[in-house]
C-alpha cells in the first residue's frame, strides 16, 4: 500500500527530504508519491515518515 498525497497539499516541502526512497516529487499541481518507489518506510522507520511530518495531514496510505 503506497502513500498518496491528496490535493489539499500546500507544497510545504516537509515530506520530500524525509523520504528514504526518494519516492516523492513535484507533480503538476502538488507533490505526489511514486508507488513504484514507496515502501511505506519499511526498514527505515516504524511508520511512513511522510505521514508523520505532514503539517496538514494530507498524506494517507492507499487501502484496499
């Protein structure tokens, strides 16, 4: 289940340097997560760090 950044993203840049897999990049309007690179920080952190550092809670894990 990769992370996804919602359209409410304000492009604050908090998540980009925290991603150990360099899975986050600027999309056409806001940051986005490359699902091919996202590992939910397994092997690096206990929880996905992009979710932990987001000041507006616009990052979530894709479920189902």
